[in-house]
């Protein structure tokens, strides 16, 4: 494990050397050189990794990434295996969230209820994936990508149900008193139960490594990058001033994850759900204000899904973009949500799985669709969909601004808060993976936290490019190890579900109306 | 459970739900006075917010005078004021000194009403796990005191148990009262 730490340190050193070697005139020149150096570094050193994760096969004129098929196939298999749990048990999920199966007299101090766990996880998933991700999907995949995002959201509910149930079932209490759970633990412990401890350990280590990379990429650099892109769009802040955005955000992230200040974490936890409400509210205003265009927007979405007009690779191209961005947004099958959900206080792991399956629905089916409607209604995203025009957060922001100028300021506020909270969440996921590999300890944890903060600055400073490809690849790579584990352990989840449902129907588990 | 007249007091119950994940204060005893001193690291983490807030406000002023971008200036200034104010509110509890003064015979802190030292019955150490929604959960410890009227008041609240235990022993010795450990196993 020390070698991995040394490798990461070496990467940082090599990157710094490239940076300082860059030449440029003035501040803009230096930042442009730095950006180019970082992009070049990632291209040179991680290009092979990106190519490997996104290895594609040609289908219908488009290159279909195998990893996307891997996630889609898994979600379909889980949906069938659990008897379409996302549709048949949705009533039970809502009842659990409403506390119908929780004794109102047994609530202890400090308990994280199912409802709290859901709002927490939602505030972690509702973020730039819904704003920038949808913008990127539609810029390259056209309006039709929305349909495939919705389908991916619906199927992904079963993946999330499976992984979050396992996250709680195989969680552990560390010597510090901290609850630790997630794929690292269910892969190692679950496989050990089946007499395949070696394989489980290997998968857990692989997942933890990818989770660390994912926390630096999609959970960090992408967030910082898009936060500054939003400032550039809303206020004409030159893109080279991203280093200032990065330093300010890194200092705040540092104070939270290194300082352990309880107050700032509490404030973030309270503000972010309101930012989600603000975002949904703005989207509703745009949709209602353009009510007469909703029909045409849905027609464009459905037509585009199957014709792929103007999209490279036709409908397959639209499908790929829809599936990729939906997975990036709702994280179903990736395994990250299982880490967050494992901290809930419950005796029944399956209840947390049932609660978690609502997340892809709210995140992707509802909120991503709203963003897609806003973009489609605004009409700024036109064929050919090659990503050459507005894309990512700027396409979404420009579409909102078509209805009201003030929305770009509110969106800037929401984007910064979402980026900040997502970075905090992913620092938690990354740290869990880091402590799984290197153990709990002040030095090991501080090393991770400092590297994490360093990448905040890097992310805000550089331009879109190889870094974003790397961010994507690392998050998708997590699903390789996670889904292998889910296939082996899904009978455990099925057993838990059957047992819970039987006890509810027999009255052993009481309902409190 | 302890009985004081008809009043039952649960000495195992924590008084504060939250708590910092670092050593926030140490106890200093000087002749007739024992008081809590904030640690430098605790102060530094609060200062980060004040510095960032001040920086953003300065940047907002610069942007306004340099390029007259009012919207950006308001945005930066607003964030600066919010973060700076937050930093000031964070640092205030660290600046309020709690003290046990034998010359006046009083315990003083800024949040509770003064207590006569003679009315302090005992000290207790309690533990808890602070559950964070978006971060690692962690253990935290409280040093609390019980008065003759059954009131419980928090004295120290941080996550460094060895330091808290040492300070608690020092304070119990200073006040000549009983110190008891009420740490319990917490199963999440």
C-alpha cells in the first residue's frame, strides 16, 4: 500500500515539474501553460486508463463503450431478478420514508432516520450531474438522450436497491466508533462468507483504488471546474482566474475535512437541500412559463431517442450519452451511495435499500428530465449535436437565462453550493476507501485530505479535456468491481427482501399509522 | 441514575449533540483560578473563514473599482460577508473564557448563569459519537458538572479523551469534588 502512496506522490511531483517548466507571459500565459501542462500530464499518464475503461465496440455507426453496456445489463438483470422491485415495492419505500415502520417511541438521540438518510443522499446526488451533466448529454446526444437517461434512471433503481442493502448488511464499526460500510466491506466480508475471501479482497482493493481516483476526478476536479465555468458564464470572470476560485474552495474544503469543524458541515447539510429546492423551483418556473412548448419538447425527446437526428452515431449515439450522464448523475451501480447509506441506524438492511431506490427516480427521472425540458424548450441546443457550441453547465445556464436573466445568478449560487457539498461528500467516500487501504491514522488521513484539497485547485484551474475524461473513467471504473460483487451477493439481498416482506405481512414488523 | 430529592438525573446523558473533531481547549490552573484556554489549532480553523471572508470582500471592492462589474462585486461581497460572519460566530465560543475562581467563589462562563463553587457536587466524563451526514462519524467527549440543585452544565466538549481526562482530574482536584467516568458503549 505504501507503494500506492508513493505513486500518488510521484504523480503530483511529475505534474508540478511539468507545470513549473511551462512558459508563458503574464498571469494569463502562466495559467494557460499550467492548464495545458495539466491536461498534457493527464493525457500522457492516464490516457491508457481512459481508453481501457471506455473501450468501445462499433455498433450502428457509433462506438459503444462496453462499460455503458455493463451498467445497463446489470441494472436490467437486477430489475428482473428482484421482480421489478422499483415498481412493485415503491409504496413500501414511501411508507418507510414516512416512518410507517418506525416505532415513534423508540427514537434515540442522534439517530439518522430513513428520511434524513434519503435527503442526505439526495443532496449528495442532486448536483452538477443534473445541471452540467444533462447539458453535456444534450449537447452531444441531442434531446433524445433524455429518454435514455430516464430509462437508465428507472433501471438503476434496482442497482441502487441492491448495493445499499448490502452496504448496511456488511457494514462495520471501526475502533474509533465510526461506522464504515460500502462496497469495500461487502465485497470482502460477503465473499468471505461464501468461501471466496481472496476474490472478495481483490475486488475490494480494486474498488477502493478506483474510488480514490473517482473522488479526485468526478467528485472533485469536475466540480471545481464546473463551478468556475459557471462564474465565467454568469459574471464574465476570465477562465484563467480559476486558480482563485480553486484556492478559496480548497481552503473551505480544507477547513471542513481537516479541521473537522462541526458547524460548517451542519451549515452545508442545511443549505444544500434548499439549493435543490431552488433549482427545482427555477426549472418549474421555466417549464410553466413555456407551458405550450412542453408537448413539442417531449416530441423532440421521443423522436430524438429513436432517430438520433443530428447525433453522431444516430440513436445509438443518443443512447450512449443518455446512459453515461445518467450514471454519472445518479451513481447507481457505481457503489458510492452504498458508502453514504451504510451510516443509517436500522436493524433491517433492506429498508435502507428500499429507501435508496427512490434516489435515481427523483434524481434522474424527475430532476434530469426537468433540466432537459428547460434546455429543449430554450432551443439553444440545435443540430448538429457535436458539442462544438454551448455544452455542460453553460448550456444549462444559458437555457435558464432565456426565461429570466436573474436565473443565471441564482444558478451560480446553486452550482457553487452543489459543487462544494459534492466535494465534501466525495472526500468522505475517498477517505473511506483510503482508510480501507491504508488503515485509520492521523498521517494516512491527513495525506489524503491534503492531496484532495490540492486537486480542488487543479480542477478549478484547468480547462475541460483529458481531466474530465479521467474523471469520468474513474467513476465508471468503480462499477466494474462493484457490479461483479453485486452479481455474487444478490441472492443475499433477495433473501433479506423476502424475509422483510413476509414479516411485514405476518404482522411481526408493526406498522405505525 | 442519581437521586436528589424527588429529582432523577441521568448522568450518562450528553448535554451537547455536536462537538469538534479536535482538541478545542485545555485547562489551566493558576493559584486560585482554573480556566479554559482555547488551543491555537482551534483558533486557526476559525480564522480561515475570517481570512477568506475578508479576502472576498476585498476582491469585490477591487472588482467594482477596477471594472465596475456590480453583479460580480455583489456576488463576491455577499459570499465574503456570509463566510466572514460565519467565521466570527465560530470563533466567539473559543474566546469566551469559562473559569472557576476561588477568590470570588464563582464558576463563570458566558452562556450559563454563574454558579457558586460550593454548589458544585461532582464532575462527569461522558462520551458520544457525532454522526455526520457527509463525513466520517467520530467520537467526542464531554466534561460536565452537577450542581446541588440538579443542574448539569457542560465545561469541556472535544474529541481528545486523554487531554480531557487529565483536565478533568486537575479540575476535580482543584474543586475538591468527585469525578466519575460515565463513558458507555455506543452501538449504532
